[in-house]
């Protein structure tokens, strides 16, 4: 399983954008912008490793995600013209 969660501001700045990643090997990383972005990708802060989940924790997390029913939800479209507020995104892969 791999997971990346992003919380993005809908203002013309990338400051405050935040993301968390759980890699397939259990490594957990975090990134939060505290300065303006120089590129158009929305990120000025690099990934920072904050821990690692063991195999049992990865199995529990995968099962909890499956149990939420999130995998049965339709993908949402994004209206890029909207400004203000926050948008949450998640990329999730389980068993490819």
C-alpha cells in the first residue's frame, strides 16, 4: 500500500500547503510549506522522514482504509476556478 494525502490552500500562495506520505516500505514522510514556492508544482518544502510503520501497522492501516469504503467512492472533479478555502486530495494504491 502507498498513500499520499495533501491539504492545499485555494489562495494564490503555496504557503501552508501540507502533505503526508506512507510509502510501500512503511516510511512515513511529511512536508509543509513555510515559504513561497519557486516552481509551479505547489511545494517549497522537501519531504522529511518522520517515522516508519512496521508490517503489522501497515496491514492494520490498509484494512482500516478498506473498511472506510473510500475505495468505492467516485473520484471527484476539481473546479480550478474556485478560490479560497482548502482542498484535500488523496492518492491511494492497495495491491496495485
